[in-house]
C-alpha cells in the first residue's frame, strides 16, 4: 500500500496480514482457529461460572484460577475480531488508534498472564509450606489487592509504550506481519528514531515477564525444598497433586513461548507462514488448554462442571 511521506498516526490506516503464502486457504485455516477460540471462550467462561456459583469453590486457589480465566478471556477477545476478520472477510484494514489499543490490550493481558502464574505459584507454596495458616494468609481482601496490583502494574508499565507510538511518523509500507497489531511490528514501520521505543519495550519485557519468570522458578525451588523435607511418601504425593494443575498451566504457557523464540532465532530460513502460525498459536494455546487442565486435574472443578452440565434429575 503506498503511503505519503511523513504520514501522521492520526490518519494512518494499517494493513494486517493473514498467513503469507496461504491466502487461498484462509477459509480452511479459519476452521481450526474458530474451534480454538470457541473452546477458549466456553472453557474459561465455564470455569468462571462454576467458581462464582459454587460456594465450595470460594477459596484462594479458585479465586486465583478465576483471575487467570479472566485474563485468558481478555487475551482471546483482544485478537478475535482482527484474526477472524482476516480469515473470513479479508478485512485487513485497521485504524492506527484501534491498532494501538489492540497492542496495549494484547500486551497487558500477556503481562498479566505472567503475573497470575506467579501469584498462583505463591498460592501453591503457601498451601504446602503452611497449610494451617493458608486461609488466614491469603484472605479475600489480600487476593483482591493482588489482582489490583497486577492490573495496575501492567497498565503503568505499558502505558508509556502506547503513548510513544502516537508520536511516531510513518513514511514506508503500512503492512504489519501478523493478524493482529504487535508492538515491535508497529515500531519497524516507523521512519522516526525508534531507539527510545525499543529500549522501553525491552525494559518493560524484562521487568514484567523476566522478573515474574525468575520468581516463578524461585517459588518452585522453595516448593521442592519443602516437599523434600516431608518424610512420608503419601505426603509427597499429596503435595505434588496440589501443584500438578499449576505446573501444567506454566508448561502450557512457556513451551509455546520458548518454541516461538527458537523459531524467530533459528528459523529465519523457514517460510513466513511458520512464524505467523507460531505467533497465533502462542496467544491461543494457553487460553484453550488452561480450563482443560484445571477441569481434568482438579477434582473440585471437575465435580462442579459435572454438576452444572448434568444436574440432578437430568441424568438417566
């Protein structure tokens, strides 16, 4: 798309990209993506519903799980419209302000995902290290404060990045490489000096994802140390079962992330659609798999969902 020199962001129209090289089969590609979105929305919606309606789930662990599900729903909705719009209607155009807003929410919910996994790791550590004081340490008011801190922290860190995007000038192609607006992509389109944006973006990544990842690892070091101090094998098994769902959630989040980093770093000769599909999968897999993991591995969640889907009187 040709662009006028020194175009300001206020009137800029950006073109998103579907899957380069596979445009002819976008309709077919949309089928698995629609299924993934449907599973993610229904699964996380069901988790939220059973936690809200089932009084036996009004405990710290499930409050944190409801926050994780809310974050996953936000992440799904942030990319849903543009991604399916491209696959179904070839609707590639998006205004700059809408693009910046999408960038902010994608990054915000992504950062909050890291923070929620850290909060849940701390929750599991407290449950194992000091089970008798678990409910008194993680009170409802403290859990609400944790949620507000996570939300406030992400907003404060990411807001400067969004505001700086508004100051950029654009004089080259306005085509992004993804099916959604991605911060590094927008920076690369600009003909302004991008050093400040790049440094702030890297700094934000380090103090959010980097710091949270280190503390998640530290939490599990402390959990393992606590479990190893337990003499009884039965207690080992019980302690491990407390953490299994969270370990699955961490793995589901970090494995696609690490795979995407490897593809970007070592797969430069791979076709462009490999990078795009990996980026889309990275954002979709955690929201899809988290409710499945928790509904299968957590007995209380499994029973609550079963109670909703098969209430008494409807069973044959």
